[in-house]
């Protein structure tokens, strides 16, 4: 065997070893995978106390809310709130890219810091890798504290697969935004054409702000060691309305994900109707069984998800590998057509709902830090259901014949990735 051949063998072995360790890093969980079996639970009107205890988060009365659609409805209100900040601005986001909205928000944060507000910005180390260095420098020079969650460095290689996927902004401890949007050009516009993603957020005021501030403060402390505990950080918000809200925050570290459990309890509690809007739908076997059981109880189940306009072909294929089973039990599957549907919403019997950041896949449930709001309010749940149905008018209902007509290499990828969905 010649020297050249030996070199080729060694190079191949080196690549194989590198690929093996990369797979270990990527597929490693921060916890042992859990298999949560939810059997019979009460209806939404009966299950509330148990949900509080199971996810260790109490329902808070006295809140007011405002649903914000797409970038056109969300960013102007967020920018106005930052412009009015006097004590603090806390913002956590998975994505910060480049473009007009990124610079507008950076300008608002810089101005807030110069007015004397304490600006803390937590961005994901991978999701915000595209942030302009000049923008980061400008923020820090103005006095903004910017932290990158699990930054991409040699010392943190073992944590690279653990990301913060939360989207949260809190102004002066009294006004908050929970949303699905990233900070980037894709989220501008009305969600009605390619390149302008469809998304939802919610503005909140009232007692639930203390829970939201606590979730941000805990994440901030875990990443950089600073404890936020002053009265200015945790004012006591007065009741502002009659909406009952519940924090749903998860950051898996060896226990059951609250986001995963919350979704499963919602499915199990449905008695009449279940609406799920989510762009990334590749859940575990137990969730599919819950959907089958819901159909067996006579629940109408409608899934609204991403169509061809997706930013994750892996999840898209994995989902299509699960769709034949879902269609066979009567689940309605709709694919949004104008752009990428990015919102994460669940509505149960039009009386209990969720809006937040958690995808319907195992990465969100077992690896990512996620945050959303449980909404125990008929009026707001009905509003979210009405938006869901309006989106159906812009969507295409998937039929078994559509799956059978997919090219052979698509169907092969569907089959394979559906079985690997816990690793993507």
C-alpha cells in the first residue's frame, strides 16, 4: 500500500471520528429522554389545579392582553414600549439577524440605555450569530448588557446543542411581550407573501409580569451569574383586566419539560375541538397516541402547519412521514400557502389556549429553553381560534392522495426522517 493510499485512509478515518463526535454532540440530550404517558384527564374546566401543580406555575388573575399579528402589528408596539422605558428593558430572543428592524430596535435600546434604563439583552449564541458586529459594539458602548446564551466557543462545545428558543421582552417590569417572532427582516410585513413570515405575539400587563420577570431573571442568572432582585426589577403590578394567564417555561435539565407536558395535557383535556398551529410538527409516539385518543372521543382535530415554504426541510419531511397515520384517524392537516407560518398556538374547546415559542417537536421539548403563556380565558381563546380559521382560508388541506403523489425520493426521506425525528 503506497504512501498516498495510507494518507487517504488516515484522512478518511479522521473524518469518520470527527463525524462520530459531532453526532454525539448534536444528538446528546441535557436529560434522559422522557416518555410521558397521559391517559384520562379532566376537561379544561376540571384540570386547572392539577396543571398548576404539575408544571409548578400558578394561574394569575387580573391581566390584560393585546394580540399582535405579524411584524406590522408587533414591531411598532414593541418599539413604542422600549421608547417609553424608564427603569429597565429585558429582551430574550433566539434570532437576531441583520436589516432595518434590527437597527431600529438597536437604536431604541441604545436610547433607553442613555436615558438611564438598565438594558439587558440575552441572545442565543447560534441563532444570533448573524448579528452585525457594529450593532453589538454600539449596544455595549451605550451601556447595554448583551449576553450570548451558550456562545459558540471551544469551552462550551458540550452545550452547543442546547439553545434558548425563548422570545420575551419586559419593559419596566410592568409591560411584557411574549411572541414567536425573531429579530430579523423575515418577520416584517403582514405574513401574506414569501419572505414575510406569519407570526403572532401577545402584549401583557398585570400580575403575571412577576412570573415573566422571574423567568428572565433566572435564565440571566444561570448564564452570567447576576442576580436580579431589586424592587425596581420586581414591582408589584396592579390588576389591569380579567384575563387569567399562566407562565409555561421550560429549560430541561434532568426533569420533564413543562412545555411538553403542557401540550400533552391540553390534547388529553380536549372534549370538542383541538386547534394546533405550529410550523415544526414532529412529535413523539405518545403525542400521536394522544391525538388518536382525542379523535376516539369525537374531538375535531385541526393542524395548521408550514407547507412548501419552510426553513427546515428535515422537520418538513419528518412531519410528512407522520401525516398518513394522522389522516387515517381523521386529523385535518392544513398547509399555509402565502409564506412560512411560524406561530405556535394551541386552542382547546375555545376556552383554554397557549401562545409562545415551543415547537411541536422533540428538540423543543427535550433540549431547548422555551417560554409561553397558558391562557385560561374564553374570550381570548375564541379570538385565537378566529385567527386560526382566517389562516385556513389561506391554506390548503392535505389529502392522502397528495402524500401518495409525492416523488419517490421525497417519500423515502419522509419515512426515514420520521423515524429519526428525535434527533433533528
